[in-house]
C-alpha cells in the first residue's frame, strides 16, 4: 500500500476535518490536524495549551513559534503510515519552516488539496457545527447530525459546541484566513505544481469521492 504525504487547506468550515477523517478511515494515514492537537493540549493543561488558549478563544492564529516547535515530532511519528496535514501550514513563515524541515529530512509532499467554499456558507456550517470531544469529528446540527443525539458516530464520545464557533469569532477566523492563510495557497501555487482545487460546496460524499480519486491517481 502507498504511503501518502498530503496537505488539506481551505477556510474555517470548508470541511477539511470532515473530509480528513473519512480519508483516514479509507487510506489509513495519520491525521495531523493542528487545531485538534492544540485543543488536546488545552484540555490537558500543558504549557503549550496554556499559551495557545487565549489566541484560540479569540479566533486568532497561535504564534508561529509555538506551532513550528510542535509539528516536527508529529510528522516523525507518522512517517511509516503517511500523513495528512490539516490546518497547517497556515502562514507563509510556517510554510517556509515546514518546507525546510521536509527537505532536510527528505520527506516530499505528494499533493495539496485546496477546498474552496463561499464564505457566507461557512458561517452557517460553523454555527451549526457539533464536535466530538473525543476524536474531533464534526457534525452539522441540520444536514449531518450524529445518529444518536450527544454521541459521536465514530468513537462513541460526547459531542458539544466548540468554544470558537460563535459568529463573531468565526468572522475573525475568516479574517485571519484571508490575510494570513490564503497567501500560503498562493505561495504553493507559485512554488510547486502540487495544489489541486476542490469544490467544497457539494455534498460531503461527492467531495470525498473526488479526493479519493485524486489520491488514488498519485503515482507510487
Ligand atoms: P482548526 O481546528 O484547524 O479550525 P479551522 O481551520 O478554523 O477549521 P474548522 O475546524 O473550523 O473547519 P473545517 O474546515 O475542518 O470544517 P469541518 O469539517 O469541521 O483551528 C482552530 C484554531 O486553532 C485556529 O483558529 C487557531 O487559533 C489555532 N490553530 C490551528 N492550527 C494553527 C496553525 N497552523 N497556526 C496557528 N494557529 C492554529 O466542517 C464544518 C461544518 O460543516 C461541520 O458541521 C460539518 O458537518 C459541515 N460540513 C462539512 N462539509 C460539508 C459539506 N460538504 N456539506 C455540508 N456540510 C458540511
């Protein structure tokens, strides 16, 4: 079986986490979601979690120095089965740092998926989002609710609303995306031929089918 090294990008609410979890179930690579990693650090009360919490609660990006210091260890642990980076890199300095790290360790990226959605749609998606406390899986209160209220379909964990999913915070997260993360997509478009745009406004299953086909077509 192939070992894939992938990135998934897109604004808050694009469906990155939803698609990533389905891809992981299918292909078996590791899901390296910096948002999930940070939320686990906050929950665990670690030094990193304490430093990150205020930024996350406001919907601001966490400083590059904290993120860059933590990601290498997660990548190293995932090398044998491959990985999908979700929500990282999110600034051009993060992209430059990870590119240096990957090239130093001879870890080439196979593809970068850029999920595109209208930003009014993502506000609706996020205010209706229900998230699993255990595995981070996302549901939508109207279009994709858990089969049993309050219980995650994937791991049986408890579901709740995320602290940063209020409308005012979402607007700030979108602003952070537009000013700091969209330039990362442009950076990779200019630098590599790896960026593949995917229309994220379709049904979850249709987006998933396209992503699986694109990954399946990556040469060994
Ligand atoms: P993070 O957890 O990465 O949040 P995000 O990028 O804002 O993305 P979301 O998780 O909100 O959205 P998603 O695209 O995964 O959508 P989802 O699948 O859930 O980051 C949180 C915070 O951590 C940041 O604000 C920052 O503070 C910090 N952080 C993280 N990484 C960082 C970094 N590298 N540098 C600095 N700071 C960092 O879907 C959303 C909803 O839509 C769900 O309800 C879902 O069911 C529904 N949905 C999904 N797809 C569809 C579809 N096709 N049709 C209908 N509904 C759909």
